[in-house]
C-alpha cells in the first residue's frame, strides 16, 4: 500500500485528482469506480478544472458508482445521481450513457441489485476504484456486520451513518434508512483502489482499517488484502498512522 500524507484537504484533493487523471491519460477508455460524499468533491473540482483547461478528456471513460440511497429519485438534490451530475458529469465531456448509478426508485431492489452487479461485470474490473471512508469504517454503504457482503445488495444504514449524513438533509428523519451498494467482492475486483480521507473524525477509521485486524466489523480492513491500494489523506485523518521512516 502507498500512503500520501498531505497538509490539508486541498492538497489531498490535488493528489487524488492527479492519480485519477494519470489513470485516464494512460488509458482513455478506462473504467472508473466513483464515490460520493464530501471527501472526493475537491478531487472532482480539480479534474473539472483540468478538463476546462483542455488537459483532460473523459470522452472515452466509463464510470460505475458505488451506491445510491434507496427511495430517492435521480433528480432529488440528495441522491447520488444528482451529486455526480452536479459535481462532475455535467462539467466534463463524459458520455451520459457511459455513467452508471444504481436506480434508487427501482420497484424491486433485489432485481436492481442483480442488474447493477451484471452491469459492473460487463464493464469489467474497474481500472481505478475511488473510495471514501466512513467514520465506522464502511466503504460504499457496506456497514459493519458479521460478514463481508460479496455482491451489490440492499443495506440498512446504521444510526452512525444516518447521523453523519444528516447534515445534508433538513433533519435526521429525512435521511433514507436504506441504500443500494456494491458489495465488498465487487469493490475488491478493481485493479487499483484509491482511498481518500480527510479530517480528524476519520483518524480512528483510518487507523482501524489499515493497522487493525481484518474484520467485517471494520469493512475497509479488507483492503489490506488488495494488491494495489493508495491511501491519500490529510494530516488530521492520518494522524494516528506512523509517519514515513518512523
């Protein structure tokens, strides 16, 4: 695993964006696994800037997102489809038909999970999978539990996740209680995984995920078994990890 310890959120975002851009430049028709949440917003902003400068094209890129709230329409301002459109897709030249996000309004969530898993398999392993890290160690919406879910599935969100996401809604009561998410097995098929973490509130999760035992109680700990993981974090998020050379 490679670790980049950056001074602050902006520096972390530039580093993460440079890794994503390098993937696109080396393979213009790559498959990118994309994430939502506050952690990757800065990286997306930097990628948009490079695109507008003429330095980066998404014309051949295919994307597949990790997850979506169950029960939210694509145009709901807190849906992850809306997030991706407003934070990346609408500002670059990616083809709409090459973007994939689970359908939060699917009448049959189990059927939608199977459809999405099949779509991910058709695209092939992500060349680069971007991940944020939940305070409880979740990746995607794979919450702490007694096993590592293998494929895309419907998950009941924990109270800690609902509380963490309540800031984006009018109240905690408005946060959806379920989500559709890629499974751990789907995530682990990616050729390269990029984890971004920012803020002191993520320090415990980073420490547990990358130095503790591999356990489904800390879903991100499974990343210790992946052959190509890059962790990019600011000083606060990486504060509990030993400094290089220490």
